[in-house]
C-alpha cells in the first residue's frame, strides 16, 4: 500500500470492519473531523496497514468472518509495536458479557451500533487525547530524568565547594530544623509544627475576642488500596497531587500540614462562623472528586473531613486535634467522601464505644451470645433447605441486642474473630444434632456469615479444618457467606483461601450482592456457589412493578455463572410469587419465619411447613 499521501500532522485512525457502508460512514465523519482515516475489511488488511504506518487509534468491529474482532484485538495487543494503541470496539452486540469480553481482550471503549455520530467523535477525541497525553508524559519523564542527573551533578560540585565555607554550616543547621518540622515528601508542615500552630491560634483566641479559627482533619478514603496495589511510589505521587489540590482551596493565611501517612490537617483563620469552614470543606471535596492523572495511572481519591471550631475552652492543642480526628471518623463512618462537624456528644460516643468494648470482652468470657436460626426455603419445592445462623447478645442489663449495635465495635477491636469462630463452631455442632433427628430434611444446610477479619488470620484454614474435624459436620452442608469487602483487598491471597475452602467442598455465598462493588469480574474470578440478593432490592420489586428493579438481572447473572440465587427479606406473598416466576432458587424472610431460637427448631421442622 502507498501511504505517501497521509498528512503526518494529523492523527491517524484505522477502521476495521467487513461492512463497506460502515467504513464509508465512519471514514467520512472522522475525515471531516480532521483525522487521517484508513480502512481495512479484515485482519490481513489491518495487519498490512499497521506494518506500513502505525495508527494512533483503532476502531474495530466484532462480527467479522474468519478472524473476529476479539481475536484481532488480542493479536494487536500481543504485538509489541501495536500493544499500546487504544482499541475502541464498535458492534451491534449489546450484551454485557460481550462488552466484558471486549474489555478483557484489551479494548478501551465500546460503542454500540447503531451509533450516534456525536458519540463516536467524542469517544475518539477522548482516546486520542489520552494517547497523546501518555506519549507526552513519557517524553517529559525522560527529559526530566536527564535534567535531574545534570542538576545532581552540579549540586554535588557546589556542595564540595561550599563545604569549605563556614556559612554552609549555618545554612545546613537551618535546613535541619526545616526538615524536623516539615514533611519530606510534600514539603508541608508536619504534625509537630501543626500542633505548634494550633497552640499559637489558641493563644491568639484567648487574647483577642474577635479572633476565630477552625481546625480540619482530613483522611484519604481507601488510600491503602492504592498503595498496596499500585505501589508506594504511586502512593507518594498521589499524596503530592492531593496536597496540591487542597492548597488551591485555601487562602494564603490558612495552614495545610501533612500529619502522617494519608492524613492532612488544616487551620482556617479569620473566620466569622463555622459555615465558612464548611464551605472550604465542600470546596475540597469537590476539587478532589475528579480523577487524578498520575504519571502512569489514573485514580480516584477523596477524603473524609472532620471540622472543629477553635474554642478557647481547649487548654491543650492536642485535645482540639483529638476531637477533630473524632469528627473525621464520624464522617468516614457515615459513608466517606464527606465532612462532619464535631460536637461534644461525639466524645460521649467515644466513651460509649469504650464501654461497649469492655462489655464485649466480658460477654465472651461469660458466654452471653446466642444463635438464632432463620429458615432458607427452596422455591422449587417450597420446603426448608437450610438455616442461616444469626448472632444475638443477651446483655445482662440491656436485654437482647442485635448485631447492628455491636458488630462495628467488635470489628474495630478485633473481638469479632473469637465471636465469629464461636458462631461457626456452634452452628456446625447444631447442624450435626439436627441431622440425627428424623424430622430433619435430607441435606439440610447451615449458613454462617464470616467477617473479613477472619481471612487475615494466618491459621484461618487450620481453624476451619479443626471445626470440621471436631463437629464431624459434612462440609458440603456448610455455607459460608462472605461480603464483597472481603475480596476487595489482597485479592490473590483471598482467592487462594477461597480455593482451599472449595477443596473441602464448603459452599461459598456472596452476601448482600448489589450493595457494594458488585463487579462481574469478582464473580468470575472467585469460586462462589451462590449470591444473596439484598433485601433492599427485593423490597423494590413491589415499588417498581414495571421492571422489578435489578432482581431479574441478578438472578440471570447467577444462573449464567452456574450459581444459585438466594433472595433475602421476603415479606409478602406477592414478592414470593414474583421470585418464583423469575426462577429464583432460594428465599428467606419474615414471610416464612422470623429467626428462631435453637430449642424451637425441631418443633418447627416437625410441622413440615410448605410454601
């Protein structure tokens, strides 16, 4: 082919489609938009085009004879020269699995036919800009490296010369003091200097009745995930970028400090009321909400912010910062990426958490916990197929307490580990007892919720083996319910643990499906046997009768992946009828039964309930 006519000042786009009409339409659009456009009807033509001139972007159809679009994309990604060229799929296939497959083969975007011309142009422009920016970053990094080397050499020569002068020693002493009071990564004041600034502000508030200030405590949300997955260098780069954006929201009178790790502190001066501090917090959250384009990655990151008014009632700056930190944790607990203003009641809440911690420790020693069991119904037979073990706390003073009141504290303190292990042990023992009773259905299962904390114990699998051996429960009748948060961190390590559980024929259920990240890749990569549809989606079926919300899609996903679907929170006959029509496998909820005490289970089974 002869490409001497190509204008090298324009970006080059290669369109691969076996339909001549599609080639003509796309070529016309993109040519008018100022791009060089080349066309190929099949893989061989596309390969020849790339061997002649490498394009800046490839638009690729999926349904083509001989070699389809997926295979074409894989071949280009396997070839070193074309591996980094962005590929946008354009196809009439609109199924989610086709799109997932397209992205897995290396596609960066997916446009569904029939396409809108404006959409094609915008998506092409975005990918061209991203590609251009990536190439520019590579070039700039190379130039910067050379400049750094040259500058380093010059500084080394200068230092050798300056070491002979007395003034250098004084300069170095000043620099050492600067380092002691500033963060080496961002150059911001550190915690020590920040405390000094707060103390200065408190003194000023005591001396001047018209002087008011506020303190903010900022903690990055899920920063550890970025640090652990992409590396500390990327984490450091992100921290610098975050500090830069925060600084844009502040005045020259305000003070920004890095307190350590992914924590920042701010002192806002010359305020008239707390609303001014709130406006700054909202500005920071807005500024941080857009993507961070780092040297190698694009990431999203936001912060939880605690705000505290600089009251002169504080005698020590550390106490003011402590309460600001408490407000920040309230913001994080309320959903992250938000702010929360401190009030004195939070201090009482902290005392309550401490008391709850003490009571939990006593509860473990005194064996104050109980297990209730809620039946799980097979919708194909209408009979009981199993029970879910639900924890309750019989507090000596407060009576029966539900997990929602104490699980968070148990998680934070690590007490969830012995509590959760006890629940698993007792539930397995109880199942064995029931299985020896004639009223018990064959292959009755027991479901137990597992905390993410258990998975990070080095002897977790050994504990499971010990419980199986001691209780002699059939592992195939044991179902372990795991939330999506468990597999979000250290995915490879968790995957190995789940595979070990599967080797023991234990069933794995993804709990509360749809309330978290609900990534299809997680379902695909991890060996789950079933997924539980959260009760909030079941409730929406009646509110949205036209399409019944997301429940049909969730059941279809489970079916397509060879998993069972269990609907939680079924409370009405209408919900049950709808779920049966959707071929949902199992259900549980108050329609069938509330959680039952252990001593009443056999009586319940002898009634032979049928739904």
